[in-house]
C-alpha cells in the first residue's frame, strides 16, 4: 500500500489553510515537522493532514493555540 504524500500547496488546499500558517504551526511545534524531499521541499503525509484539520477545526471553535496544544 502506498502512502499519500502532499506538498505544502496541496496540504493548504485540502485544509483551507494558508502556507505561512502551516509553516508557523511547524515552527511552534503544533504540527510535526515535515519530511524533506531530495530537493528540500516539505512533504506531508496523512497524519499531518489529520492533525492540521483538527487544529483548524479547534481554532474555528475559538480555542487558542495553547489550548489546541
């Protein structure tokens, strides 16, 4: 079974989240750091997708980043 891999742009579209926000979530360690391709591009998997969807949902409900953490 092949594992789905997403670019940061694909992840942004799937979650309706801006790219700088995804990078920020990685920086503050709410979202796990993405693996890098040989070309040094971020590569995300289904776990990143699920986590980011959860974060976006919690934020939409009014939770702070500390509460999400």
